[in-house]
C-alpha cells in the first residue's frame, strides 16, 4: 500500500514538475537570464504564498508579474486569469484597495463595490511608496484570502497570489514596511541587473513590448491548485523539520538580532522547501533546499540591531550551522 502511494506521488510530482518548468520557460521568454529568480517566483505560486521583489526601477518587476498572469488561463476558457495592478502612492486610501460599501438609492441598501485586490494575481507596485495605514489594508487578505468590509466578509479567488514590488529604502519617498506586513510575504527576492549579453538581447528585441503581448496561457488555474495539493505531500524528513525550527530559534537568541523569527517563519520555510523540491523534480526535500531558501524566506522577518549587517548572509550562516548538526 505504501509503495502504491509512493508511486502515485511520484507520478504527480513528475506531472507538476513539467507544469512548473513550462511556467518558468514561459517567463524566461520575457525576463532574460534570471532563471533562478523565476524559480523562486513559481515556488511562491505553488505554495500559495506571496512574493516581495525589491529592486531599483527598470529591471522588469512589473513585466514579470504581468507575464505570470498571462501564462495561466481561467478554467474552460483560453482567457488569462484576472490580473490587477495597484500603483501604491502616498494619497492612496485603504478602500481604494479592498473596496467599499456604496449606498444604492434605487434599492435603498448598501452594495459592495469590490476593489482591485479582487483578482487571481495582484501586482502591488511600489508598495513602500504609501503609508503603513494603507499597507495594512493587505494584512487580512494576504493572510486569510478574504476581505472584511463593514459586517460582511468576502472570499478571494482560491488562486489569489500577490506579487509586490518595492524600491530600496534608500530611495526618496519610501516608507519602511512594518514587520507585520513583511511577515505576510513567503519570500523576498531580487531580480538584479542582467548580464551584458542578456541586456543586448533586451535592447535589440524589447521582449516586454514585442513578446509579452503575444503570450498565451499554457496551463489552467485548476492545474496550479492541484499542484499546490501535491506540494503538501512532498516528503520532508523530521530532522529537516527540526533544523528549520532550530534556525528560527537561533534568530531569537542571536546577539545581533533584536527581533527573531516567529513559528510562521519555520512553517513557511518548510512549505517553500517542498515546492522547491517539486520544481527540481523531487518528491522529497534535501538540506540544500533549506540552505538556498532560508535567506529568502527568513531574512525579511527579522530586525537587526546593526543595520550594517547583511541579513541574508547572517541567515545563511545560521542555517548552515543548524543543518551541519543533522546526523544522517
């Protein structure tokens, strides 16, 4: 019986590994030379988490989100899933994001007018250019896939996936994201500048203008939801689970860290490792998955005592130390 279950899981992993590969290849048609970052984005999609991208303007963050939405179709139709872009500015208000109850004089009742957050894939563009009060409008929906307005709760699309972009905090006109908001993101990634060869290709072809508009869906929304269920069944050895917990625990005791990771961070790290294993075509996690993902999943969840310390490097060192204590 156990062998049959293992074979079934392996078949599911192979099927959804092929799906993930198609998605990454589709993104790579537009975002050149950044396959690793694309793998991280699809990891977030397969977990059902959300991804924060921090980079200077002009590196393709918005294009990446738009392309991802074009690759996924609504069920039983060739149309892409609903995509909404929210441009965060200092004058934005919370109900500009979530929606608001409006009085209908004809029927003498209040009617809910949904905001742009009601979509399958949402791009929160330059999220740190608005105030923390407005950023807080995303807290409930990103954690619970629902929006509460007045005394009514409105459910989101099951696929609901937020891709947020932010400019470096040194940039003029930015507000630091509160830890409560940062904690809603599965991981924080960076695209970075392209290599010289890739940049020449970008300048020559302008893929955002010439290729992205022609991209057609390559999978259905239901396939993504099925892949998420498969991710939950990826095997993760108890020793790796304990190592993930130990990493979070170490951040709470480290003398250079003022505020360490919560249990949610440990949970998110394990979920990300399972999805990453599927992307690599495995039905099980390995220690390298945790070592690669921990800086992306944990570094934005801590508060350092000295801002000169590089958080990702510190998290990687802590993770490497805890993984080295595993006795195989």
